[in-house]
C-alpha cells in the first residue's frame, strides 16, 4: 500500500515532466551553461538585456493576452521602480538618495510601483480599445515630463547615476556572469508565475472577462475588480525588470521610460506573440540583437544608424501582416502546415 501511495504522489510530477517538450529542456540546459562558452558582452548586454525587456514585456503580455487590455504604462511602472531604488537606496547623487538598505528599498519599490499600477488600472479599465491605449499613453507621457522637470525628487533631466546592485552574499551582482544568472533567475521565476496564474481560478476568470465580460458579470464575477487586480499583478514583473535595468546601466533618467521605450515594449510583446508567456522573451531577443548589431550594419552600409527604428518598424509590420500572433503565430502556422502535409501524414518520403 505504501508503494502505491508513493507512486500516486509522484504521478503528477511525472505527468508534468512528460508534458514539457524536449526543446524546452534543451533551451533550459543551454541557458544554464551559457557562461561556459559565451563572452561577457553576450552575457551582460545581450542576454541580460533580453531577460529584462522580456520581463517588462511579459507584464504587457499578461494584460493584453489574458485580459484583453493593451497597456502602454508598463515601461513607466518599470521606470518608477528604477527611480525608487535610486531615491531610497544609494547613488552618486548623494544630495537626494537616502542610502537605505537594499532589503528595505527593493520591497518598497515593488509595492509603490504596484500601487501606481493599481491606480492606473482603476482609471484605464473603465474604457476599452483605443481609449485604454490613449489613457495609459497619457499617463506614461505625464510621468516622463514630470520626472524631466522635477529636480527635487527625480533630479530632472540628468536623473541618477552610480546606481549599483548591493553585494549580497559577497557577490558583485554587476559582474557579467553574476548579473546573467540574476536576470535569468528572475525571468524564469516570473515566466513560471505568469504561467501558473494563467491556469489558476483568477487567470481563468480574467480570460473569461476578456472573452465575455457581460456573461462573467451575470455569473457573479466582479469584472472591474479582476481587471484592476490584473494591473496590480502585472506591475511586479515590470518593476523587477525596471530595477534590474537600472542596475545594468547603473543609471536611471527620464529617457529610460520615455515615449520611445514605451512603444518598444509594445513592439516586443506583439512581435513575440501575446498568446503565451514565452512570446515576450522571443520578441525581446529579436529586438536586442537587431538593436545591438543592426545599427553597426546600417552605418557600415552608409544608411545611418538613425534608420534603425525604421528597420524595426518594417519588421513589425511584416510580422503583424503575416501573423497577428507574432513569431509564435508563425511557428504555429508552420507546424500546422507540416501536419497537413499528406506525405507526412502517410509517413512517406518526398520524391
């Protein structure tokens, strides 16, 4: 009897492992051993930046993909968290920074960013479609100009520099390898949390609200409460990404959460795909690689580095034209086309 109970307790874990595609295990192992064969630039700039932008885009994906709410304020939430770490913690601007300990600063930054996102959601969820986009864009623009003009708290146009991660466990977390694993951990953490929440009662109710809010209200669900709660939850991966982004660049300024970065997060999420939490990370690696190397290529060709945004825009249009679901949608279409191949169905070989 004891053996049977042990087998039953292990069964769910075995089923979970069996459902994970082999490609996921391969990617996971490669990411864990990446520092063994990748250089410091790749670890710190390429993958570190990819994971950070992926977390911020993941918050947008959660709202848009599961809640049907396209929010342009997620980069603002990230920027606010980065500012709070600089203001409450340590920076080169000692006249403003308070120099509090990291174990007080980080939770406080996350909580305040979540409150800001909740208030934003409380305003935005009363609208739909283009009006939600416009309200969140207006809030993001207002935050940009407020931080740019306020010198007492946000140090105006210059912002803060010298914002470094604390040396917890005697580790220099801005070391390329350490920072890579730090961003990898939090990216993986929020990926699995979002995946879990999407399948929880709250996530399923949110998807029901997305599909048919009137019916969910008739069933007794508070539609407004679920939508506002989605904004609150989505603030945490965005704020985490904002803190890590500040540590990576060692500075935070109004331009970090300007109109350009706000739109970039939307582009990243849409290019990757809004149907699954892996989409934002797919879009972020494409964006980072293009932004890192395409500028040099354009300059070499004599086209000018300022045309990079044009290249991103054209890529965005092409992907959305061929697949509204982004790169994940293209991948699904490829798999479906291969599954419909009559030669593959019969198991025969091509001539």
